[in-house]
């Protein structure tokens, strides 16, 4: 925006809500702000203008007034259209879409008017001391209404005070969704600065506002920017009628109206400033079509969250946002995909298995409860991963419940699973040496007549391609098997130094005392004959995550805990990637 010959200032602007268009007849026209003896009623008192014949008369007789100031709001894409004229004894002042012809001629840049603009022009009152001088105002209603819209004309003969002119521009800017070129010029009629452009200059874009200012006759209860109509701010239905000197303005950072796929935050963000005298409750709408199974929240810098109205399927609508007076806050929108689950059959390997997949923004670890709907037997698993291979389940129909550490829950009511092809090859994950004797390691084959290729790895080094592996030393190994179709399966396993005295993981750790009183200590004891990796969890029976401790590689030991809630807990130890569960009753 530039000042043209120091006389013409354009501000991007357009009509939003509550706009009033001039009629095509002259008599009902109001020329607002014409100075008369009734100025005590307010700047916008709407006193009917007297008429001479068919033309309204402008009484601009103020001895202190050496200029007449004209403000008007216009949208146009066509040059040469005559809008209105003002005539006094000093001359004719005609206003066109692309030029103002007065004591000088000033061009108007149509590019500013495509979305609408506020135009400010002043001309000298050569005959202002002449008591008999009267001016007339008239519209030229022949302009093309399809390409040109004139929304308001405001004529002021006692606006020599620049501060008053700033207030007038604020009034028009808020009423018509205008962003003033000079963002330092936002003032209420009572002289309060209602937008602090220095607070964060990055947010001085698309400034809109809700306000009530009786001096200007302004009651703005809903608004959007002239440049974009897809962001709407309005008074909440639960908000009582706006009181005088209510002013809440919103500007944005100019960001794209799209979500960042990295953090799922809307790139466009907003700064809200309530410089008025009253708290306000507002609704905020953004024309983004909600996606299925996605939740949206408006986050404020005050720490509040507002969920969108799920009944509105066409746009994001956030309701009843409280903004207290003398408060500044930032708004941002985030999208959240709630925890959901599905089960897929994995047929890429030799063994056909089932994988439970978790989707959405969730915090591991995940507790998985599978209930056999035929026998009602319960199975419990823990995983850090969003993809978990289901093992150790018989063929049956199951229901599944998954909880994450933030208490999000997802369920699957019923699914039939056939594990008949899941154990074509079975490979134990733990093998134990017996002194220095050579240990023979081989997988268990459900169909022994099938031919497979074998590759045995120690780390990333191939150590054998035979059907069996013979070793007499400990380590972490991998077997890769390939069938005649080219499908392959990988199995990881460890070889321990000494033979374990117990094959049951549950017998390798003990919880005592059990039951225990609420708040009292209980101990978890581990008894291993060789080092094992242990990851320990505590859950309620409902799958609520309580605690986790990564013990890492341990030879055994005793660990002390306390639980205050009186209920039954599931204590879960994952020992060398195998899950073992014990119940603890807290009385």
C-alpha cells in the first residue's frame, strides 16, 4: 500500500458480515459522519441528511474545517465507472473506480480494489468561511453492479485531527474485514489501541475483529477477511450481547492453509488480542474438510484445547473459546489420529502369520489383550512396536483390546484367526550349552519332505549353509531359511553358556509378598543362571499402563516397588524377548 500524492491512501478491504449497500434511489441514502450540531450523539449518529430537490445537502460549515475528508469502501474490477460526486461552490469532486477528479486528479490503482479497498481522500474547503455555502452529494447509479460494489461513503468536515481519522479507519476496517496498511493505526473511539502491531509483527496479516463501539454505531458479531472468506470469527451463541467498547482482533502469520505432515499442525496460525473492556466468548471456523477418523483440536497458548464440532462435516468449527479482556494468546490447529488397530495376515514369509497393527498418534508400550471367544481364555502381550506378530495362539475367534501408555484404547470385537500355516517352521529362541559338548541346533519342520535353503549367521557373517548348526560357544545367531518359491523366513536365537535348570520363564522370577497392602513394599526377584535381558511392566487388569523399567542385561537380582491403588495388577517381565506374566493383589 502506498500514499498517492500524499492525498490518497488505499487499504485492502471488503465487506464481511452486516454490510449495507446503497440502494438505487437517493432518498434513503445515509452519508455518515457529516458534521452537524448533533455530534454529541456520536460520530455515526445517522441523522437524516436534508435534501434539495433530489440531492442530499452536506452542511459543512465549520470555521475550523479547511478540508473535507472522504472515506469510502469499494470493490471493483472495471475502470471508468463513476461512483458519486460532491459539489460545493469551489468546484466539483468526482469519484470514479480508477481516478478521483478534484482540485487535482489522482489515479486509483484497480489492483487494490479486486478484493475491495478503503479509500481515503481529502480536498480543500475553499469557501468554508462563506456562511451561505452548501455542498451537495449525489450518487451516479449507472455503474455496473456486476463488476463494482460501493459499500459505504463517509464524509467528514471536522476531521483535521489525524487521531480521529485513525479511529474512522479502524471502524471501517473492522466492519468490512479490512487490514490497514499501517497496522499501528488501530484505535477505538475512546482512544484505546486495539491492535498491538509490535507484539509480533509476523502476525500482522488478515487482521479481523469483533467489536461494539456505540460512538461509531458499530456492532460486529461475525467477520472474515476481505481477501479470504474461509476463516470466520464470530460471537459464540453462549456469549451475551456485546457490550460497548468490546474489541477482540485476530491476525495471522500468513502461513499456508494446510497441515504440516511432519508434525500434523496447521501451518496457518493466529494471534488473538482482546484490548477491549470485556471478556468474550467466540467461535472460530476454518474451511478445512474434516477427514474420516481424524480428530482436530484448537490449541491456545493459555494451555486450553478445543475439539472441533464433529457435527460439522464441511469445515473445522471450534466453539466457545474464552478470551479474557486484556489478554493476548496464540491459536494453532492440530490433527490427531486416535489409536486404532487392525490385523493383517502376513504371507510374505514361509510361515503365514498374523500381525496386529496399531495406527494413529499413540505412545508405546502397547498392552495387547486377546480373548478367545470360544473358551474365554485370555492372552496378554506387550510390545514397543506398532507392528506385532501374534504367536502362541490356537486357531479360534478372538476379540482384541489394545491400550497405550496414555490410556488410549482401541478394540476389535471379533476376528477369526487360523494359525494352521503359522508353524511350518518352528525355531526355539534360546539354546543352552552343556559344558564343552558340541550343541546341535536345527529348526522343527512341520513338513519334512519340503526342501529348504539354509544360511546361519553370527552377527552379519555367514558361518554355515548346512541344515543343522553345530556350535560349542555362546552368542547371538540368526537362521535364514528359503523355500523353493523363493520365500524366506528369519529366526533369531541365542546360545547360553550353561544349561538352564528351568524351562519356564515364570519360574525364573518371583513376586513377594503377594497379596500386599496398598502403599507397602513388594519385591520382584529374578533367578537366572546366565545373563538375560529384562524389560519390566506393571498394568491393571483393564490394560492401564502404570510403570515400566528397562533392567537391561542382568544376571538376576531383587527390585522393590510400591502400588497405592487397591486392585489386581499384571506384572509383566519380558525376558529375552519372551513375555511372562504374574498377578499381584494389592489390598
